[in-house]
C-alpha cells in the first residue's frame, strides 16, 4: 500500500496559486504568478529531489496535469530526477472534462474520486502516491482524510490574494511535525502527518484558583 502525500509551495499568507510563472494560472485575475522564483535555491532543489526519489505514482488535478504535460515530456534526460519519474511512472489525472490523456502511462479519473484514490493507494506497492500542487484535488481529498503526509514549502513573501491550500470550512485537523529545515534563501520546509481532529482547551481552566 502506498502513502498518499501532498507537496506544495505556499506563501506566508497561505497562497498556493501559480508559484512557478506569470502565465501558470491567472484565474480570478491573479497577477502575481511566479512568486517563488526569486527564492529558489539549491536547498529547495535538494528537497524536491528527495521527494521524487520516494515516488511510486502521481495523482494530479487537471490544471497541474496540463502544466506538467506541456513541459516535462520535453525533458528527455533519463537521469533528470524529476522528468525521469514523471515521464515513466503511473500518473492519474482527476478531471470531468478530459476524455483522453496522451502523456505516457496516464489514466483519467472522472467519477467516485475519493473511492478510486483509496483503491489506487491500496494497490500501489509501497512508496508514495504523490500529489503536487493540485489545490482543488487536495482540498477534496482532505475532506475524506485521505492525505497521509503534507510537505509544505513556505516562502517568505505575502501576496494578499490568490487561492489558498486550506479553505474556510475545512475539517479542523491536528498535525504532528515529522520534518523541518530552512534553505539559504529562507524557504521553510515542513513535513506534517495528520493525527486526527483538532482539540481545544482554555488556559483559564488550568490557571491557579484563588483560595476561598
């Protein structure tokens, strides 16, 4: 059985939209595409290589799939740590509008997404079933507690607008941090594992009570 992991880039205020380029995703009038590029460094590259080294298969939303499919098949070096896996490993794209996926080893999931993802996790022999970006897909799977691990690369920039990873109305969830590092350019990389529903308390209840 594979572990389902999410790896995504977010700003300090939680925005994950269009981190890699100005034209990556301008929906909603978003004008700040490419916001991570000034901070990219060797530490970020090293971490992403480690992530792809653990991969067994990929699970992608339609928008992320289109971005990846337009670029990575053109990178033909089999030793490239990202392209070598994206171009050959199984890929599952979630879409209700895509009828056929031409990228090698790609299957389309259009219905019963949560159930099908659970089945893919079960039949994938070890390693990680990896989500990259794919915010809408990630949010839908969070609602079913299907994501086993989150890799959040947090960049030292505030954008003020754009789509965020964690939506209003999501399930209150507690996490355990299983890894952390900071790159030379200030990218804070955190790995979290969900541990169940969030718990709540009050400092007032534990404060010393005055004597009668």
